[in-house]
C-alpha cells in the first residue's frame, strides 16, 4: 500500500476503509465505518461515510474533528483511482500514483 503526505498527515492512497487501520465498527447498510489509525499516539479514529461515488472521512480525537477529507471515485472497486480533496487541494490518483494536483480557493 502506497502512502502520501497530505499537509503532514501520512495517509494510504486508497479510499478503502480497511487500509487505514483496525476496523472497530462496520455498518454495511448505512455505509458508515470506524477505524482506529495504526500507530496513532493521539488515538485518532477515522469515521468513513460512503455514498454513491464519494467517501467523506473525519479524523477524530475524542469528540473533536482533527482533520477531514473527501474521496471521489467513478469505480467503487478500483480503490487506488480517485480524487482526494484535502483542505484547499485536489489530488488525482490513478492506480495508486499521483497524476495531478490542483489548488483551489
């Protein structure tokens, strides 16, 4: 699994929640998943909320949102081809490789 640094946060190049750490909660009906980040000193828990063609992720420490991002994809089975919006940038990945980066306001 490839990793990329987003504003100091090292994240897998994937929108599959299972790639982010230890799964603590799964609900396939609501498509909501909670994952404990691997090697997290702060105890970060990722909350994944999937819809038709995107996934909203909130990195939480206790009850506060530490950071968040949105992954948008065309093929829900191709976990390494997607666009990740993190803060004011969009990162386009194809087969696990960064192909384009855009800054927006």
